[in-house]
């Protein structure tokens, strides 16, 4: 089994955790299916739009209403009382709101964007989309460039997650055009990250020439940028900028490696996975969840090439580190290791790991992994029966 994912977290500081990416399977011939590893990614294109100023909120006190009820005040009298209190409250508190119309509009945009992000986290994507369209309309009316860009970026990511690839492509291009026309350089990390998502869209649509051109642009631009950083004195580039650029290169290599794997170009995929793994180990640490994912993905491609021993070494390392760190997806890594052992012909060891992984998956309530591990066990049983039939047909060796 492999551990692919549509868009996985490399950088924690570069990306705001606004959006949960959907799960995506990569079915590879000859391998048992596995659960994809889901991570969070957002795209940090701009600073959040200005914060709303402090405002006074109020609600009517109920004590007057209760006193009226106790004294037999009529419904009409209570209504007039409420209206009076509302008028007084408005005159007292409304007059304290000294914001300009521009500030009020900006505050409304901020509120709509917050509602959109909240609905994204809840998985209410249609509601999130509605809030984003309202925010974008207000941003255009007020010519708030930061808000326009921020809304476009969130809408593009939302369409990407929903599988609306044509719409996502248009929105990413609109955001990039907006940024470039405003003077953002082509090698800005946000531009490259959106270019990477466009390349992924083209790969999904089998527009291979566009996909490969996009992947090449991302990797070459980042490599050149990293070389520039290395030539500059340490104080000239912030540590965050340096780290985020390297992590974005790792993500680009990882994404291209999955594309190459799907195209069965395993040698090139191994090369990209290996480079991505080194970057992640250096920047995130060997026990980081993303490092373990990359170890497992590299093992998968090596296994597809028939390099079972080398694949086993990588996935065994990932399993060991996950157990030490208490990784919540140990059962996924154990299932991957079981699959490689099965392909190697070590059926008894594979059976033990499959059963251990299945028990952990059930304890974790991971129904998707349970289903896929059960399918792996069925494949293992089929191979065992085939081997027994083959052995029974072989004539005994004469001495």
C-alpha cells in the first residue's frame, strides 16, 4: 500500500490552516489499496484583511419586561416599551460608532471571510462559497485589493477541493494575474504554489504537456531562488523565507513524483521522492508525519520496481519512527509494510502485520482503512492459495 495525498502539509508557517483538503486515492497496479493520508493545507497569499475595530454590542435587558408582565402590562404596551428601549439604545450606542463607510465595508468583508472559513472547517462548502462570493462583491465595490486577492485564493482552493477543476483553474489564474499586475514577482512563493496547483489540475485532466511544464517551472524557479538565498548574507533573508522556500520545493518534488508514479515513470519518481524526503528530514525532522509519508511513498515506488529489500528498509524505518512518536496513523504504515512483505513472498510476516494494522484501525474507528486492510488480507489469502496449488502440482524431486 502507498500513502499518497492530494496536497500535503510541508510548511506550517507558510500556510494558514484554513482549508481541509479532500482525500484522494492513487491506485497503483500490483499493490493493495490503502487509505490516503489526509493533511491540512491552505494557501497563504496575503495578509488577512484589516481587523475590525472594536464596537459596542448590546441586548435589551429582560428585567423591565418581566416587571411589566407581573404588573399586567399588555402586549401592545410591552411592544412600545421595546421600541422605546431600541430607540434609546440606538441613539446611545449607534452614535458611538465613529467608523467611516470604508471601515464599515471592510469590517463586513472580514466578517464574511471569517464565516466562509468557519464553514470550510465544518465541511459546509456550499455555504462557504456563498459567503466568499458576497465578500468578493463587496471587495470589488470598495476596490479593496487585498480582500479581492484573499477571496479569489480561498475560492480557488475551495473549487480545487470540490473537484471543480475548470473553475479552480480560472480562479487560480485570476488570482495570479491580479498579483502579477500588482508587481508581485514571478518567483514569489504564493505564485509558485498556485502554479503547482494548476500543474496538478492539468495532470488530473491528462493535459500532460501543460502539467510537466508547470512542474518544471515550479522546481526550477525554486531551485534558482534557493541558490540566490545561499549567495546572500544570512541577514538578507529571513529564516522563515528560507525554510518556506525549501519546503515548497519539497512539495513540488513530491507532487511531481506522484504524477510520475501514476505515469509509471518510476526511476524519475524515485529521484523526486528522495530529494523531497531529504528536504523534509532537514527542515521538519525525521519523525515528522510528512517525513513518514514520504518514506512510505518512496518505499511504494521501490516496491513497484521490484526492489523489495530497499522498499522494506524505508517503510520499516517509517513504522519504527511512528511507533516511537505515537503517530495516529500507525495502522496505515503497518498496512503498507504488510503489502511490501506480501509482494516479497513473506506471507506469514505479512499476515501478522495485516492483523495488527487491522486491530489498530478498528480501535481508531478508521472505517476506510479497515476496508482496505481487509482487501489486503483477501489478496494475501489468494496468493497463499495460489502458492499451495502451485506446490501441490510440482513433482517431487528425485534423489
